[in-house]
C-alpha cells in the first residue's frame, strides 16, 4: 500500500465504525403522477404555514404549480417565493435565500427543481440554523449538527438525488466548490412526481441520468461505508438506468420511464448518502467549478476514464454489475464489458468522450482541488494523489 494511502484508509475505517452510530434516515416519499398535490396535507400535518418556495419562474407559471399554490393557500399556507437560483449556485445566492427566509418569517422550505436549487436551499437552511458559521465553515463533513426546518424536495430532473442525500454543493470564490455534508441535510419529504419531468429535453435527461448512474456505481465501489442495503439500492439503480434512460431520452412522454428514472435517482442518492461517492465526483466538481461544465455531463465523461484507470482493483464489483445488465463470461470479461456498456450508453446519448477547452495551466490547481475533496473522506478503490488526478485529467482533454 503506498505511503500516502495509509492515513486515508485509517480515517475511512474509523469513520465507518463511527457511522454505525449515526442516526441515518431516508425521506418520506410521495410518489406517482400527481403526487405534488399531496403537499397541502403534508403542511397541515406538519403545522407549517410559511414556506420559502424555491422554484424557477417557468415553474412558478406552470399550471401544476399554480394548482398547488391555490391548494396551499386554501389551507392557510402563505408561500414566499424565490426564483433566482442559477446553475451551479453561488454562495451569494445561498445568502440571499437565507436572508429572504428570515425577512419573510418563513418556517419551512419547499424546493422544486434539479440539484442546483435543492442544494442551494439546503445550504441556506444550514445557514438559517447556523448563522454563526459561514458557508466555507460549514463545508466538509458533519459541520452543521442542528436540525433544519421542515424541508420538502421536489426533483424536476432524475439524476442528482439531492432529494435523498446528506450532501449539497455550492460554488465559492475562485470557482471553488464547497461540499456541505451532514445528516440534517436529508430532506424530510421527497416528492417523486414523474409528470414534472415529462418536458425535460433529451440532453438534460441524458446528463442527469448519467449523474445518477455515477452515484450508483461509485457507491457500489465504496470500500468501507457500504452496507447490504446500499449495495441493493445501487444495483437497483444501475439496472433501471440502463433499461429506462434510453427510453426516457427517446420518448420523453413515457410516464413509466420517467417514473423509473426518478426512483433510480432516489435509490442512487440513498446509496451514496451512506456509501459515499469517489474520485469521479472529485474531478467532476473541479470541471464544473472552473469551466461551468454541467455536473451530469462531467460525471458521464469522467466515469469510464476513472473506472478504466482503477484497473483490476474494481473488476469483481464491476463484473457483478455487468451480470445485472445481462453480460456473461469470466469476471474480467464482464467487468470490461460493463465499462464498454457505459461508453456505449454515453455514445448513444450523444455524450462525448473528452472535453474541449481544458487548459494545461489549470491542471495543477484542478488536481489539488480534487485531491483535497477526495482525501481522506472518499473510500475509493484506489486513492489518488495529486499526480494521479492530474494524469486522469490529462486523459479527459480533447
């Protein structure tokens, strides 16, 4: 074992032991077509009446949102609406959310959208309960340590899994990503309404779906944090994504495909919440932070490159995933076949295998950021130092 690996493995083993004592939970799920309109009952049951609703202007004008708002107001619930979350949300946006929550006397969060609004609202909620801590100080593992207000997540993409996870990622100065991870960030409720994803264009469907696949695969490869439950969730997600993601991209109106992809994203989110992600995400976050590459696209392109770089260390588990999608042969043949299947899936979805525009002079900084994120927390099959991160980043350049 390389010398730099030892402290990482020691930390991971210690954390795995301590994690058994943590109060892990999953959100209460409302699922199925039209499940959005079950929320008035939730607010009545929870005794909340002044939610900060985070949604895009387009969503606020949608007839389903208007019906929800009317139903909420009929129960005496008065929403305060925030519509200014950008892709890869900034710390400044987080502070605006927290300020509006306080100024309007809110008592809960209701977030409709993809990973960006859900993550921004999570960190804003953390700032609400920890006004003494900056976002930078909340970054890392278990730094919030206080219960959030009622938090309801309604994903409108199938990929980030933010509606199920302990994690939220926002962008600070110099385009650096801050990952805030704490059990209190797991939403209280997740609404999986497939009708909200029917209008997603194929490119967004593809990229967010590959984000979910990356969550599932990296969780499955986790060395120390995995449990029987997380492995089963990851397997279910992998199976469904390979089956239903092409259908959802080809026929966006397929309610079955949309519903299965929402569930796969949720399952993958639950899996990596406990088992963690890995080096693919560490690299993807640097690509998003520095170049604005959409997170799902960054994951999709990076995933097969990192898996190939891991080599034989991951063949046993990749072979099991290969069997799930119908591959046969020896362990090595199924592992290599699974890697080929990821590349084939990317190609069928119009996802490239390299990135234009990655500047050579940025590689040292990107490698340092990725190593700082991954080590010592991520229980990856192969620990990367900065030099190895840089070599992989080189392979991602067109």
